[in-house]
């Protein structure tokens, strides 16, 4: 690790006719870390990746890699590796020939190919055909090929989206291990929260081309800065409330919840209270009265839907906590409060 960021976006804006795809985006990532760009469709993730790769030029702002301004450089001049969503492997070439494609010719080329295939757990696959590989194996070949020229920066465009859930989980672990072994600074585009949390050292949540929040997975999940982040990251229920103190909101007559509140919100304000299933409890005195309408099995736990006067709340609890149809009381141990829409 070196002091200071290795990758920077400085106040970058990219416009297309009738649309601003990226708005005044600034990010800084230390050497060797993986940045996950997370957001819904149309949030600016892919445009940001294309700006980093050099496929697009920003209208304003700068792209800095390793202390050098690469904003005006072509993709080839940036020394960046990229794994595309559909891998873009050459079907007429063998695994080894695909990996060797970007490696300069020379006496050490074959050894470099073998090293890279061993890195991605495909040792001995040099002569295999691409169409004889599984989706996860093809993804690893694409990664080895991207790492072949020893790039300064690696870009991953939703590389696991074509895999089934079980294979995606295993490939995710293998990808993380390979990237940690190489120590390369990496940017991943994904709309999957689990993927961003599993792979990202830092995560940038984007919305409509703007940065909503930048931080670690615990930062985003436990300390969301905005209502959008609180509801986009993880499961949550939103209920109306009124802030009655710096850390408490009234959600029903006689029912107050402990909340984390942005600094700008003062007592008396109408708020949207965001609460996660694991922060709710069933039973005890007081609390919101409700009826259990459904139970969804999660393994060792279950997700109960409790209908109350203010909302249908999702509560995570032991599988045998209560039967469907039971009358219960719901308590919140923590929640987040944000200004009401338009406030």
C-alpha cells in the first residue's frame, strides 16, 4: 500500500443528448483495493466504468490512475485490463491462446500463461476449447486474459451476472482470492448488493448519475446517509413518523422507536422511518399490535409478515417464534429516520 489514492475521479460529469449520465462524481480508491459501483439500472455505473476505461471522455473533470492524469489517453494507452459481462473470449482459440492474446511475445510467454491459469485455478487447461468450459471457468479465463499484460487497473463489468446462483457464489470466492493474490486495484460494476458486499473493500452507491454514499459495507448497511441508500441496501420497511427527540421517533400513539437521524433533522419534523427485519422483535408489552399473516422459511430463521395499523412489517425471528395468525406486539431495537419526501 502507498499513501494517498491510486485511483481518482475528480468532479467528473458525462452528458449525452438529453441526459446527464454522471454528475460531478468524485471518488478516491487506495492501491490494491476493490471498488464496487452499486446502483439500479440507469444509475451511471456502466458509464463510469467506460470513463475509467477510456471508451468515453468526460465533459468535465479528470480521471487519475497512479498519480497520472489519463483523461485524454486512449484505452490502449491507459494499461487497463477489463473483464466484460459476456467475457468476449475468442471461441476459435484455446484457453492458453486466449490468455496469451495480450501478453507480449517472448521466451517467457508460455510460463506467464501457466502462472495465470494456476492463479485462477485452471492449471493444465491450456489446450482446452472455450466451448468445453463451464460458465465459471470461462469467467476465470477472461480474468486471466485481462491480467496477462500486467495492467495498472482492472475493470469488471458485472462478470458474474451470467452464472446460476450456486456457481456465482463459488466463483465469487475464487475471484476474490485471485484478486487478493495479485493485489491489483479493481473496479467492479454490479446491481447485486450481495456481490458488492462480498467483493468490495469500498462501495459507491450511485443514483441518477450522482454519488449517494461511499464507504464500506457496514457503513452503508448500518449508517446509511440517505433514504435511498437505507432502502436500496438490504431489506427494509418504511413507516411514517414524527421525530420527538434527537434519537426517537413516534410511529404510532404511545409507540416510539430509537432511531439514527441525519444532523439536519430537528425534533418535531415529519420523517420516514426505515427499519430492517433483524431490528424488529416479537412479543413483550407495549409495541405495535399486529397479526402474523405469513412466514417465509430462511433456514435457521424465518421472515414473518406482521400486519399492523401503520404498515406490513417484516420481522426476522426464530422459525418457531409464533404461528401464522397469531396476535403479536412488534418492537424496534433500532431504526433510521429521514426527512419526509418534500420536507
